[in-house]
C-alpha cells in the first residue's frame, strides 16, 4: 500500500513537477522526494505483478461490501474421487 507521501509525490511528478518543486511544496528534502518516488514506483510494480500472477493461477480478489478484501479460487473446487484405491 502506498503511503500518503508516496501517493502525493507520484501525483505531483505525473503532473510534471520536478523533484525540487515537490520537495518545496511538501517541505521535505529532494532526497526524501526521490525516496518516496522510488518506493512508490516499486510498490506499484509489485502490485501489478501480484495481480497478474493471481489471475494466472486462478486467484480472484474483490472488494467486499464492508471494505474487506475477499479472496477465492476461480472456478469450482474439484470433487474428491470416491473410493480409495490402495490397500
């Protein structure tokens, strides 16, 4: 999850502000802006990868009505075969 600072930095940078302009507006150093931007990008890439992998292996996530995330396997569960086989 992005922090409020990471989100604000990414929004401002997407609008074309320089790191120096963002630093001044947020009253932080340019190094802090660079770190927020780098961490924000990394988290977005990780989230995109997680979504792609989840879809590939059949895990679906949906936002629940009370704000909880619901996770389940896509499709129907396979039924166990009757009988045992073996001994």
